[in-house]
C-alpha cells in the first residue's frame, strides 16, 4: 500500500479488532493481579490503610494522561503511537530521540514481566507440587509461547489475551469476594476515608508514585490503531475505559485485601504479597486460585505488551527511524521482525541481570529502570499535544483539552519521576538516573548528527495514517 509520499509500505490487517478486544488487550497489559500483588504493601506503607483512595487519585491523574493519547489519535491515528505523536510535533531529530528512548524503555520494562512469569510459575510448582524448576527455563517457555501467539495473527493473539484475562479477572474476583466474606466484621468506609491517609499530603506523596506505576500500559490500544475498526473513535474510548476499569479494579481489590487482613496497617505494609496472605485466610486450601490469577496475569501482560510495543517498533522502522528490516511483515500481516527483536532483546537484558541478582530483585531493577524512560515519554507527550494543536491544528485548539489538561498531567507525573530519580536510593537504583541520562545524551547526539547527514531521516514520521 502507498503512503502519502506515494511510496509502497508494509501494512497491518485493517479492521481486525473491535472496541472490546482492544480494551481487553490494554487491561491485560496493565496486569491487574501482578500490580496489586506487589504494589499494595508499598502504597499502604506510605499512605496507610487509605491506600485504595490513593489508587483512585492515581486513576484521575492517568485520565489526564489519557487525554493526550486520545486527542492525538483523533487527529492522527497511528501504529507509531507516542513516537509518531511526539515526532510530528517536534520534528525530525525528536522523532529519532523518542523512537530510541521508547524502544529501550519498554524493552527493559517488559524484562521485569519475563522475570516474574518464570519466578511466579516456579513458585506455584514448588508450593503445590513440591517440584523445583529453574525460573529462567519457564521464562523462556513463556517467551516462546508468546512469540507463537503474537506472530500467528492479531485476531488469534488478542482473543488469547481476552480469554486469559477473563480467567485472571474471575480468579481475582472470587478471591476478593471470599476475603470480604471472611473478614465481614471489619468491613467499613475506613480504606476510602481521606482522614485515614497517613501523614496527609505527605502520605499521598509517598503512595502516589507507586499507584501511578500500576497504570503504565493503559495506552496500549493506541499502537493497535491500524488494525482497529474506526480507530479515531474506538482507540480513545478504549484508553479511557481502560483507565476507569483498572482504577475500579485496583480500588476494589485493594479494599478487599485490607479488609481480609483486618485493616492491620503494619501487617499489610510488611507483607511481601498481601493479596496472597489475605487469600490464604479466606480460601484456605483454595489459595491456589490467587496464585493462578498471578500466572494468567503475567501471560496476558506479555502477549498484550508484545502486541503493542512490537507495532511501535514496526512503525518506527517503516517510517525510517529504525533499521528497515524491523518493518518486516508476515503473510498473516503481523510485524514478525519487530516481535522477534522485542522478545529476544528483552530476554537478553533479563538474563544478563539475572546472573547478578535474584529474580524478585531483577523484577524491581528492570521495572524501575524502564519506568524512568516511560515517565519521561509521558511528560514529553503532554508538551507535544499543546505544540501540535497550536502549530498544526490551530483551528481546533481548545484551551482546556490542549493546554490546561496536559499541563496538569505533567505536574502529576513529576512526583513519580522524582520518586524514581531522587538521590539517596540504594544501589543499583541510585545509578539508574545516570544510566538514563547517559543513554539520552548518546541518543540526542546521534539524532542530531544522523538527521544532519541524512535530510530524509524523520521526514516520513506520521506518513502512514491508520484509517487511510
């Protein structure tokens, strides 16, 4: 198919996905089980038993971020997502910079999920079958399965995500309802009462960054624009629906966990996985249901993330920002070259780190390192939205949507960014900001030199519109 410049370009399968399918894919990418399992104790440690209220505040903040994705998609639906949106706003050099930062950050971040997929499954096998299996072997099997599913066609992979995610939600709800029944004597409004936020605003400041990280991935439907029916309508609906549903799920699951553990703040804050502890109290021998929810969560997240991020890599290559071979498409119109690169690179990073640290530590390292770049991209997108509509859509510029909301979104992102880069953190977290800074400097220098030497580099960004 020809782009705006009359050049033949590879395309993905149009109109393959419905609104409900891209919503499910985005929610799966958020990974509700894993997020609530490993984040709740940290949020309670900062904000107290009013942690669910802190999560609701984070959902509101992410709704501000969703505004940027949806407003860009209405004007320029693109598989390139953040890369295309920012590149069209700030020009050729920034296109290269954001493409390289995006690829690095999201590949590092998914390494944490690859680690957790193997570790969590190995724990299930050990605890319930009394069999020891190296976690990395299971992680490799997960990745091979995900590669097969995602390269076999977008329809199959998304339907797989929908099915696995449905199991995840069902298992979580069964566990949560059991907690409320078992702990019914402790049911109260306390976890949602602002008066119970420990330390007031300072408590919110401690818990809020962790809560924000639970929503990373809500924009996963944007890279599916080219394969989605009516993307200018459905992608924005999917993004907002994902934020709302994820926010309500986290709030309910967090509330149920707190009630299940008798609203004991110290017990929850010191638990490694509070949801599992509460499930043991409520389900007894059936606690395996909660463990299986974690299993399905990592699988659904890996498939959803691979679908989304591989398409951004594919689009960046198709528009000349990355090597051309990454734009390779299979007969089933899936970006197989980008999928292979994404998964292989993530595995290499994961296993290199795992030679020096335990799997849970690797999970923490990679998720933190990746999150720094992701938050920087989120902030840049807000500035891009205002710039894009002022310069290129001046007749449609709206002060609230394109000026005030992006500014508020940027302010809400500064707190989690500071939480990631603030001085005084333990090793290796204290070196992560410098790693990102060094990488950014190299990328900026490369982008400036490359665009000067090649006047065509970056000119094709946004040349392929999803519904044209």
